[in-house]
C-alpha cells in the first residue's frame, strides 16, 4: 500500500484547482467539504463497499457524494497519505491492494501502540471512562461488534495522549475491515469475548502491565484469525 512520492506529486500536478483563488469563506467551506468527502470515502473502503484494487470513478463518486471534482480529488490525496488509496499518474486512483505482509506489519505497529495505550490508560482513565468501557463490553457480549469496535477506541482515548490517538486512528483505518470481521465465526467471537473479559478485569484493577500485554496479544490474535483470508502477496 506504499505510495511513491513522485506518484503523489504527479497526481497533484494534474489536479489543479480553479483558476480563481477562493476568499477565506470559500476556503473554509472547501476544507470542510474535503474532510466530509474523505470521511465518507474512507468508510466505504474500510467497510469493504469498495474492494481492494477497484478503480475509483470520479464521475460516479461525485454524483454519489453530491460534490465537485475538487473536494473529491483532495480527498483522494488525503486517503493516499493514509495508505488507503493508490494514485497512478495519468491513470487516476484506485483502492489500495491488501497484502499479507503489509497487514501483518500494520497489526504489529498497532499492537505496540495499544500496548502503550493500556499502560497509560491504567494510570489516567477516569471512573467515567472505565464505566463507559464496561458498558461497551456488555454491548459486545450481546453479539454486537459495535461494543468491541468502540471499546478498543475508548482505551486509546483514556490514554490521554493526542499523538498516540492520531497515529492509532490513521493505522487503524488501514486494517479496520480486518479487525472487525475477524470475529464473525462463532468460535472466534467467543474467544474475543473472553479476551475482553480479561481486558476489563485488568483495566478495573488499573494493572497497566497486564492490560498492555493482553491488548497486544488480543490484537495479534485477530491478525492470525484473518491472515488466511487475505490474497497471497
């Protein structure tokens, strides 16, 4: 999913903005529209509504999102920087291909970030933050993946480190499809619930070392659960 620097610069050269520079009010609107477009396109990719390798058709996406090509192309560049899109000079953009090796490497870095978040969250989490995580855990127990998805994010938030949160969010978006489809088989779901029980126990005891180790192991077990579903490199 790596993007050559010359590819991104070349694509940017093709996507020249309108000749007239917008005033400050127009610039704010454009920035907001680019962010909204980026969020919608990111969700379509991470939820697998757009398959890896599929070409991104500007005309269709502009019609679907109700935007012009300028914010859409800016969104392409945002998602290219995140590794979700590949931009090819003179050939447009496509959803990045997924490989086993890159997915493994992403999971390894994410696991390290979540280990650190566990250590920090055990020290810094408020009682309210713990209560929210507990509620999300019991949502998960009711066979609702939203509980796990939001619960993992809550621990990162509880770490109280904005740099950690930003890095985690960017990397997590690249493998979100894998993280939250890994639990679909009933045996894997039961295992994930059991892992979350141990996470909850360590979190409530504010045992940073235990929480860090469990979070790391929990994430890497997800990779093992989905690695065979990824096409060979």
